């Protein structure tokens, strides 16, 4: 039986997809990217913002059409859209044979078997049940030399624009021993970089151990032989502790890189968002990180056009971005999500204003990023870099430094006559910059 598996959305969703793929593979199913060859199709969906919702629906409808024209015998929908809109999917897309909620992905094999037997079933488990171990491992889709490690599920924040607690449940950490075993298995399979993800990584362990235990987890993971890099994403600024900063400074395997989603810098807008920081707290934690870890690379995300955001609020955010000079920055126009308090707020901002403000911030950030890349190039530092691939027509290798998370940041383009492979790690000398990206030359092979 051939399975077509489509994974949409964030890296946390990707971890769920990889676990489902491993479950199916352990039962003898094989996978295909050719839609016309599939016996059964699975779409792991996203609905965090409206664009993601539309992409999920379009994908489901496209694949549903294969049931009439192809060999497809069953269509299963899982993930966030499935959890949130189960009734609508059942009523409006009858080609869907089964729906799995976000807490039931471990039942993918029995669901596939039921669909193939003509007994479609829907499964929706307890959103607040403890996180389950991936007993069949993971079927990596990232190339094999890096992998995401989801350390917790759900969220307790209830930001006024976010639907995640309703479709993923409350915050539940995966026990340290389970994560260490999963990480060890991944490293034994060739993974050299682990990227820690959760809706919020900085609250890790608070539910299990009575305290924020991310530093304890990091120390345990750093002991794994063969693991070279650990990268942290989605660290809420108010939860970045001195202990976490100390762990980052002392453990050589932890990349000096943090993703800190601040969303805004106007105290008025932050309060309306339900965030728990103010502008001065943001300035303080960013300053501390840069003092304690001078070479740290900081990424953040912002929302423009949140309900009630006036021109003064936006100008305050603009000045803050100009002052802070983030190394990496993404901006999203506010997307009203039904069922959230923000969607019902007064003073909704016109779409064209959201987009214009986003573009202004990105233009500012582009200038900041280009200048930072030029400064790095001028210093000609010696850095370690992971090889990601090769441009054969130009005889150039594509690589990432500690400053670059996969898929979202820039690259380092390498010249050299040495044969390298994806996943190799080398020392490089930075020699120049090209807008967001750096250029360099291979210095020597990396030795642990």
C-alpha cells in the first residue's frame, strides 16, 4: 500500500508528521510523492493564520479530487485544521474518510487500516493528556543531519490573537529522560544538530518539575556523544532566566542563537495582545543577552495592524526595531482568528494599513540586515558551518552557520575544490556578503 503524506505548517507539526510516518513505515506501508500512485492520502494540516488555513483546505480539496479520477481509496485529515473544524470538514468535504485530532496522531495506523477496510473513523483524544513517546521513532524529512525535537505540547498563555490553546491544549512538557532517549536515537541515526521547539520552550518543565527546567534539559542533551549543535527556538522574553543564559554561555554545543517572538513594542498593544512584557523589559533582556553572549544572533517576529494599533503605536514599534537592530526579523500582518478575543475587538485595522506597515518594517530590517552582513564580512571571522547542498552549475556549496536556522534564515555560499556532502561540518573563513547571505571559503575540515 502506497501512502501520500502531505505535511503543512510549522516545525512542531512536522515532528508529528515524522512520528506518523515512522508508525506507518513500521507496519510495512511505503510512501510516494506521486499523487496518482497513492492508495491512501494523509494531510497534516495547519490553521494558525488565515493563509495557512486556506492552504490546508486547498490541499485537501485537490487530493479529494483523486478519489474519482485515480486509484486513491482513502483520505485522512489530521492536525490543527482537523481539530478545530472537524464538523465543517465532515459536512463540506464528504471525500474525507477519517479525521484525527491533534491528540490522536498515535492512532494513525489503526485509522488507515479502518479506512482501507471501508470503516472510516474519527479520533479526538484528550487535549490535556500527557505527551506520548514516539515508540516507533521518527521518519526524518529534513535531510538527516538536523532534526527538530519537540519538548512540549500546547500553551497556557492565551494571547488574545492565538487559537493554539484551543486546538493543542494546555502546556505539557515531555519528560527529560524521554527527550534524551529520542535525541540519542536521532543522533545515532546521523543527526548532528537538534533544534528544540515548542509553543514556548522557555517554560519547559514547569508543569512536571515545579520549575523552569530548560537549562537542565540542555545540560543533559549536551552530554550526548556525536551531537554537535543545539539550537533554541520560540523563547518568550520574560522567561529567559540567568540560568538559561549561563547554560548557553558554558555549553559549547548550544548555538549562540535565540528566537524571541516579541510581537510588538508598544505597551498599549502588548496589553491588548495579552502579552506579559513591556517595552522596557524587552530592552532589558535583549541588552543582557548581548552583554553576556556578545556574539549572540537574535531573531524575532512582529505583528502589524493588531486591533487598535494606531500610527503612534506603529511608530513606537518602528523606532524600537531601529534601536534594537535584530539580526533576523519576520513581520506578519494581523490575521483575525474566529474564536479569539482579538477578532471581536473594536478598531480593527484595514488590511491595506497592516500590509503597508509590514512593508515599512521589512524595508527597515532589510537595511539593518544588509549592514550587519557587511560588518561580519569585514571582520572575516572563522566559523563552523553545516553543508546543506551544492550548486553544481556554479561549483558552490550552500552552508549554514550558527546564525542561521533552517528554512527561515540566510546561507553561507562556499567556494572550494574539496568534495563535500550535505551534513558535513567545516570551518570557513567569511570573505564577503551578498544582501542577507554571506560568502566564504573552506578553511579546514572540522574535527571534534
